[in-house]
């Protein structure tokens, strides 16, 4: 199962990395100044969506794993639940900050390309 997920993520990463090069030739052939601007805006929107989607996926997986391990730790040693809870909350805050940074980067891309305006 892990191998299938790894291969799938690798293929998606390669597609995301190679798509601009594959589309660049088509854009140069049929590009007028207005079309070129809309292509850049479309690629910026796709990039921002992929960035926040991958960040949400990663942080969700990280938070789930952290919470499950904290529950296991409390179940094995109920006396240490205070320390485990404190560490868990700090760790979840750090993980969530990564998602917020990805959101800010995505919004920065969209605002830079004036997609919202």
C-alpha cells in the first residue's frame, strides 16, 4: 500500500513539474498578449490550489498520526497524560502553522497575479 501511494505521489509531482514545459510550446504558438496573461493567471490559480491542497493533506495526516500516538501513550500510561497533552497541543499548533503558511503563500500567488481583483 505504501509503495502504491509513493508511486502515485511521485507521478503527480512529475506531472506538476513538467506541465508548464509541456504547455509552454502551445502557449507560445497561440499566444496573443491577452491570452498569455490569462494563461499565467490560470497556472497561478492551479499552482495555488495544488499548494494548499497538498499542505492540507500533509498536515491532516500529521495531525492524525500525532493524535493517535498521544491516545496510545495516554492509554499505556494514564499518569503521564498531562505531559502528553501539553506536548500534543504544542505539536498540533506547529503542524497547523504549516498549513497557515501554505495558505498565505497561495493567497500571495493569487494576489500577485491580481486574480481576486
